[in-house]
C-alpha cells in the first residue's frame, strides 16, 4: 500500500503534487514543470485518467505550458481536463468551475477575452452561490474577470471588479499575500487607464515594495510587477478530493 491507500509502492504522489505547487509559487518553474509531468504520469499509470488526484495533476500542466509559451497546447489540455471534471462531478462543482477559470486565462492569452469573460462570468456566479463571495476561489475568479473586462476595453468595469476583489483579498489573506498583491497590481493598471494616475503610481509603488519584501528580488513576480503594462493572471491551484 502507498500512503493514499492504494497498492503500488511507497511513492506519495499527493504530497509530491503539493510540493510541485509550492515550487511553482516560489518561481521555480522549470523544476515545477518537470515534477508536474512526472507526478501526472505516475498517477495516471496507477489510477487512470479519472482519479481525482490524476485530474488535479493534469490541471497543473496547462499552467506550465502557458508559462513556456505553448498556449495552444495549454488550451487543448485545459479544455480536455475541464470536460473531464464536468463529466465526473457536474458543471457546477467547485472543482469543475476552478478548471474553467484556469481555462479562461488561456483563452485570454490567445487573444479571445470575450470567450474568457463568458467563462469567468458564469463561473463567478456559481462560485459565489456555492462557496461565497469571499472564498479564495471566488476572489481569484473575480480577479480574472476584471482582466477580461480590461482586455475588452471596459476599464471602468475592470476597476469596479478589482476594487471589490482587493477588499476581499485583504480581508481573507491580509495585505502582503501574493494573491492580494497580484490584484493590487492589476488595480493600479485600472486606475491608470481611467486617468487616476497619481493613485495608480502610489498603489504600484506600494505593491512592488510589498512583493519585494514578501518574495525576494529573484522571484519572477517581482520583475513582472515592475512592468506597469503587465497584468497578473491568477490560476486556482489543483484541488484533489
């Protein structure tokens, strides 16, 4: 028996999967990508494609594909795992909605923010109803929906969504959590886009300094935050049942 109650040896794929997410969040993308593929292959070999942990491991891969610039493959695999979650748990299950939110990022990266907005708006409604307005998954979805509006030229809509979401992130995670700061960086862009430049610069500077203290100067997110034209995407981390 392994530690998950299955035959097949002492490997602990669920633990490894959590470690892989930690590597990605630490900015170690190459090591995280290699680990994600190894974990996914092992889980699928042991338990099949529809095992909850296999699906969670598969959901991690499009994130790495996007980071490497292979967005078309990220769309293909993200669509596949999204459908698998829907078939297994139903379209309104939080795990299926999380997969949809991640897929919407890929649509926006491919230049289709209208498709992303459709997905995120529907997911936000269901996540709010199921998990509540300040659940982390709901907040992440709202952050991404704001980016959809921004990409479509609706800067006022993006500003409204990000303002509300930042309040939620600060309430749930505090002011220095990376997710809070990602939303703050996006809000600074919204403020600049509607002409509130002084507020935008103040928020941008504060956000960059907080990221620097929290993550360190070598973390990719800090360099990205230095770019006033870079908008942060927020994936929902894989969640095995």
